[in-house]
C-alpha cells in the first residue's frame, strides 16, 4: 500500500509474521524490544541493517514493498504456491472421502487429523486396495 510509512510496514510484518508480538519479533531480529518499538513507531529512524535482517528472516516478504511501499507484502508466487498445495491436499482428501466408512479407527483418526490440521493424509496402495474391495463388497 503506497502512502504507508516504512514503520507501518514493519509493524505489519510484526503483526502477520509474529502474531503482533514485538517481543517475538525482537527475538528473531536479535534486537531489544525497545529497538523494535522504535522501528514500528511512525517517524522512527530505520536503517539498512534491520531491513536486510527482516528480508533474510522472512524471504516471502517483498523487498520493494518493505522499502518503497510498492506491490504487495507477500510475493504472489509464495501465495500461489501455498494455494496450489492447499488445493492438492483438498483434492486428495476428497478423492478418498468415499472410503471413510471402510477405514479402520486408526486410519479415520489420521484422516480427521489431516483434515483439521490441513496436512496431507498419507495412505499407501495396500490401504486403497482394501478400501476399494470393501466398498465393492458393500455395493458402494
């Protein structure tokens, strides 16, 4: 967002990357909380060193955005990669959803955990064959 001060952009990095915790940001930056408070205060002086450190710590933060306020905070490529993997996981979960009634309690728990924690559900060919056979036997 053009017009936003560099201090406000650093504050936005703190908010998004460290959940708003200036203390956590200071720890990652290897700086004092007082120094971070100065960085995020509008009108506070910001040198090259903290900019470089922020870009090293958070490689998905767009340097042009941080320094000049142009473009978006997170590079589109990074967001698109996350979206791609999210869609892949969803498609995989939906593909095997039909076999939920044929999963063991342990498999069902793993599937539920993957669904609620947005992680990949890993199953093998042997499991898939068993589910398919059980579904066929039960007319599904």
